[in-house]
């Protein structure tokens, strides 16, 4: 009888081995106590029972016959309710890149077959893209109980140089942008909002008397390629309130209905429009570069990292226990650094300048 092993996640995993069609196969069965109303003993027993039932079961064709395409499609279908629409859309797009593996049994997948795909993709794709694809495939195999360890060698990734605009560059973008596009640049360069967060802003998210914007949602692509509103931003740390100078709040369009989006442009349209402006000015920046500026000028002002991360909604998962639990931002300091940043924005960009 196979025995379950407790994983760091709190789940129990039982490995079982049997011979199917003359081939030795190892499969794992994982059960988390959450699936058993928090009962750890029941989760452990269920994991072991699933493994033992599989070992004792006759060798039906479907046990050995599930191919890679069926495994990926099944994984996507099972995850559709718990993952974001953009993630599911990405998974569906990735399905086709594994076409050469579609008809191979999931039990027959070995490292050389995956490595050949990696080598082929390395001519045209970035290392990050390749890793994302392979990670998804390995997640599918693990989900289906394939208990193998694959040793994949990825191409060496070239470190990407992050370009950050300086003050004069940002001023050029503002001066040359049309009035309806200026608020979008303001929110990215001064409020550190992502394009999806800007597109997802509704009238209800703007407190005009308090000069504050609250990020409560984001616009993302769903599996059909349509932009939809997702009521939670990228990460839990992305849900935040940002106080900005009154000049910026005043130029954001006002909507009669509190649930209306304040901007009509989609995230993709914002990116395209900014690119056209950058090409016209012959400046090597993207709309996302404005977020780099938002962090950089705060750094130059001496604002501590944790307050900059709070404004930008960056999740720092690598912090120590002290940083994550004890070194929290204080409201008094938050007000001080917000005032410092806003005074810089007003003095540098809006002094003696009337904006619409």
C-alpha cells in the first residue's frame, strides 16, 4: 500500500507505480485538506486510496491513451472557473504550439522531446516566453499525475535594459499629446498605473473632492480576444488608493453614471497611440516606461522603497519575514511622502501652466 507524503503546500501526495502495456508508469495523486473541509486525515487517506485504486484497476485504454492535446484541453476546462480570462486565453493560444506533441501519450513524454521544442523556439522567441510555455506543459502533466522530472536546458537570456524617461522626455510627451490623451500619460507617469488599470477606471473609482484614485479593477483580454472588465487588478497589492495633484484629477473625464469607464480606449489602443506619439518625437519609450519614471522620480526624492512599491502596486515576494510582517508603511509617513511626490509633480510639470 502506497503512503502519502505531506508537501510544503499542506497537500498530501501519494506516488504509485504499475505496468501498463508493458511499460512501467509512475503516477501521483495529490489531495489538499481544502478539498476535505480542512480535514487533514481525510485528505491523506483520500490521496492514498486514489493511488491504491489506480494500482489495482485494470489497464483500460483511457489510462494509457490520453494524449498531450487531450490533457491540455482538459486542464484548461478544469481551470477556466478559477483562473483569470487573460490566463485562460493565453493557455488556449499556447495549445497550438505543442501540435507536434498532440498525439503522444502523456506517459510517453520524455525530456528529449521537450528539449527539441525549446531548441526550435530559441531561434525566434525570448527565453521568458519559452519558459512560460514549458511551465504550462509541465503543469498539465503534473495535474494529470505524471510524476516525472524533466531536465530542460533553456537558452541564455539576454538581460533587458530598462529605459527610463527623464523629466524633459516626459514633458515632451505631455506637451505634444492631445488633450484627451494627456490624462492617460499623467496617470502612468505620476500615478504609476498600468494600462489595464487606466482603462478599467470607472467614475466610482475617482474621489474628486479628495483628489484620490482607487484601483479596484482592470481590463483584460478574455479567451475570445475581447477586452472585459475584471473586478480585481493584477495582484492583491495592486488594489490601492493613490492621491494625486488636483490638476491631474480635474483633467480626467467626468461621467454621469458611476459605473461608466472614464476612458473609452482599450489598453491596446492606449499602447498604439503612445507608440505613434513616441515615433513622432523620436523617443525610445513605451507607455509602460512612464511607470518606470513614476518610480524613478520618487527614488530620486529619497522616498523609501516600500512606499514606492505601494503606489505602483508592485508585489515584492522576495522580502524577508521582517519586511513582510513588521516593516509596514505607516499612515503618517505615507501622507508625508505623498505630499513630497505631489509637490514635485506640481512644481515640475504644472507651475505657471494651465492644463485642460
